[in-house]
């Protein structure tokens, strides 16, 4: 069986934690930051755990991450 290709766009956006959870960065944190509150920007800095509904799609795009 041939090697599977990793989706490079997904590899740049998702990472797998030591416990096997998929982490993603928050959107809306790159520009137009002046109108956003400090609390909102602070919470956007942290990575979020990916929802179960999207997990199978990401697993298919990152075959060697799990």
C-alpha cells in the first residue's frame, strides 16, 4: 500500500496533544484588534480542543499524527 499524504494546510492549523486530543488555534485574533476587548483577545490566545464532529475529518487529513 502506498504512503498516505498529509494535508499540509491541516498540519499547519492543528496539533495533537500528548493525550491524543486535537488542538486548534482560535480565529479572529489577527487584525482589527482595537475594537476587541482585552478579555476577548486574551481568551483568543489559547488553543481550543476540536469538537468530536470534526475529529474524523482531521484524522483523515493527518494520517500519521495519531
